C-alpha cells in the first residue's frame, strides 16, 4: 500500500476526477499531467505579465515599507542588546 494522499489536496478534487484517474490507462493519465502542466505554465506566464497585479504588488510593497523598516530596525536593536549582554557576561571573548 502506498502513502496516503493529502486530505487537504483531495478536497480540491471532484469525485469525477478521482474516478477518472482510477479508471484511465497510464497514457491517458500522462496526457493529463502534460495538459495540466501546460495550463500551469500558461497561467504563471499570464500572472507575470499582468500589469494590474504587478502594480498592486508594488503598491503593497511601498505601503508596507515603513512597517518593514521599523521592524528591521527594532530587530537590529534587539540583536545588538543581546550582543552587548553576551559581551558583558564574557561569552563573546
């Protein structure tokens, strides 16, 4: 018996698809894989060429920049405090 298929992924599939996979021959299943990979490739290309999506991502990055900078700054200060404390305790020598 093989490994169990993820329930989370199985929830994305229709019963018709599952039944078809159980009954189709290997060649038909391989064709499905080829076709689905082509759809993924086309979709990823369209996504990368979507100017509205690209613009939205840029805007999200711009809007989040001040928060990102604050977080980075606070993290750096915390790390420096730990560095200083280690030096005081002799751990960094």
